[in-house]
C-alpha cells in the first residue's frame, strides 16, 4: 500500500513529506514505546504512535522508518517537523484513536509485523 | 575510512539532543556505502546506548573508530554505574525515571537490544563512577 492510499483510507492529515507519498508501506506497528520499535527488523512500515516528541522521529530515523502517524490528535512540534524533513520522513496526523486507525488499516490490507 | 575517529559529547538529561551522535554516525556510514542493514544494526545499538547516557548518566563521551572492516564504538559515561549487570541485561528490568519513560524509553529493553545488534559488546562499570560500553560491528557479516 502506498502512503497516499492509506491517507485516503483514513482521511488523515499530511504534516510533512508530501514528496514521498508514493513510498510503499507493507507493515504497520503501533507503539508508544520506542524501545519496542527499535527491536523490529522490517523497515517498510508505518509507525502509529501517540508519542509526539523528538524521540519518535529519531527512532524512525535510526530504524529506517519512512512514515509516522501521530494518533489521538497529537500535534508535532516545529523541531519534530524539521527533523523529519531532514530525514525524508513523512508525518501524518490522525484525530481519532490508535485502535481505530489500526482497525481501519488492518482491514485495508496493512500487515502486522508479527 | 581507515583510522577515522569520530567523537561526540553527550549531556545527561538533554533529551532534545539525544540521538545527535547516532544521527551523525549514520550519515557518515551512508557516505561510505556500508550495507544499509549493517548501518541499521549499528545505529539502533548506538542510539539505545546514547539514550542510556542521557537517561542515566551525568555526561558521557562517544568515540567511534572506523577501520576498513569494522566500527568500534566506546561510550564512556560519568554516572551512577550499574549495580547488577545481570539484572540490567534482563529484558523488562529498568531503573529509568518517569521522565525517561515519557520519552518512549525505560522499558528495560535497551541493553538486550544493543547486544542483539552488535558482534561484540563489553561493559565495564563502577558504582558511583560510571559505565564504559564498548561495541563492535563488522561491515561484512560473519558467516
């Protein structure tokens, strides 16, 4: 699934990274715990998180994750957007819960990591 | 890349800059065309270790030495040290503060995950003085 397709499915907002919406995403992983994200082998995944701080972007950078969705109506800081832009990372915003986002994306065909 | 040494200073508690050293080393390794999977292993381990300094120590220094075949990274901090390394290596054990947990860390996954991602790891620690973590990753996976 391309990032632009999951945006259409969820009707979520693109915060930054509009040049990379044709990136292919196969897996979804939902966590507020970055230590768990750093244990994953897969890279072509969407990270759904309610953790809206610099460490979520840093974690994505280190784990080669190209797309982060902030759930529960969280807003990223300017520093987060700047860091994401520096690393070609797409940030999406979703106003509803992580549970709802996961359910819709799972039904749309996004696979779990394990 | 032979003999290249990269050094960084890390301040304890400075979460806004946590990951700067790891980010810089990642960019350097990409310029050297190191295998992306190997880079990911190196920087995931390094980032966990860098966050450990920010989370637990007063300050620390990171020194990365690159040879044609591998990268060796020494993370030496001044801090409380580790009372029980066996416990610290156990998944789920953590002494992290609430602030560290709010940053998405402190679940007791750090050291075990570092060990999984590197080829060699050594910890020297003295309670009340600090901890020195030494990591090594080869650029070509050992068969």
